[in-house]
């Protein structure tokens, strides 16, 4: 899809050379719309993949794949207008239809757990959306560091975080306890990663690196243990663990 605008862009450049201003606008405008369509489609496919991976999820707020089809339709129509309106409409309709058949529509239905009320489903979906945004922030900070080992360790830790997400999705009643846990742990992980990234980028402090890796180990183990506690419905162990980590993060200055 990213290659589709290239012929129109080249044709538009050719029109510049020949002095055809209208043809240049039509073909370069069509190329721009096709490029926009590729961007929207890419984001739509990412949103669909995230939706499919989750047990409880709301449909994407913006139908990016549908907007991509509209951009393709407009781009082909604009780029082929020089050959006549009727052929342009035929070409654009065929192109839009082919894209729709190939990639489908955006998800439109809410996914919920068995036996969960609409209120519980929406509540869990919102909470997981917020937590996923924090996870994405942690991963983005880790990638800024430029250390493949650190990045791999952070990805392992966030994989443990997502196991907790899946557990909560399987039983929305766990959300209240999980929200408290995730609030402390995820916020601590995000703040620690931000601070370490800033420090390590400015000066390669190996002691700070070792301390951060040790914190990642503790966080990963805690997330995996928390998932087990949720499955066992062990509230006392969970409360103690939260207090222990809160004290650890305070000592770390987070």
C-alpha cells in the first residue's frame, strides 16, 4: 500500500516538466491521498490486532480502516480524472472495493467476558486501555536508552504485566485489587524507567544500570506472583506485597 502512490507521484512530477499544472495537482493530490490511506490502514490494522488479542475490549474509537478505504477511493478518483470522470469513478470504486475485501472493516462490537455486566466490561476495558498506555510509555523510554539487553528485560517485564491484564479480563471481579496493584507497580516502573533513561543517556552509569536491572527482576517476579495471587484470590498476600514494593520504590527515590 505504501508503494501504490509512487506511480502517481512520478506522473505528477512528469506533469511539472510538461507544464500541465492541473494534471500535476490531480496526480500529486491523488498520490498524497493514497499515502494517507496507507498510514490509516497501518494504524487500523494495529488497533484491530490489539482488539483481537484481548478478551475484553471496546472497538476502536476511530474507524481507521474505513477512512483508509475512503482515502483510497478519493486518491484514485483524483489521480485518474484526466482520463475522464466515468473511468475515474470505475477505477476508484474497484480500488476501494478491493481494499475493503482484502483488509475488511474495523471491529464494531464490544467484547466482554462470560457473565460480566456491561458496566463491568466497560470498566475493565477502560482500565486495561490506561494500563496499556503506561506499558507503551515504559517501552518507548526503554528504546531511547539504546541498550538491547535492557530493552529485552523491559519487554519480559511488560509481558508479565500483560499476563495480569489477561487474568483480569478473564474475571473482571479482580479489577479492584489489580487496579491498586497496577497503580503502584506500573507507575513505579514507568517513573523508574524515565529516570534511568535520562541518567543513562547523559552518562553511562553502570551502577545505575545494575540497580535498574535488579528492579526489573523484582518487578517481573512481583507481576507473576500477583497473577498467581489473583488466581488464588489471596488478598492478604497481595496487600503485603504492595506495601513492600511501595517501600522499595520510595528507597529508590521513585
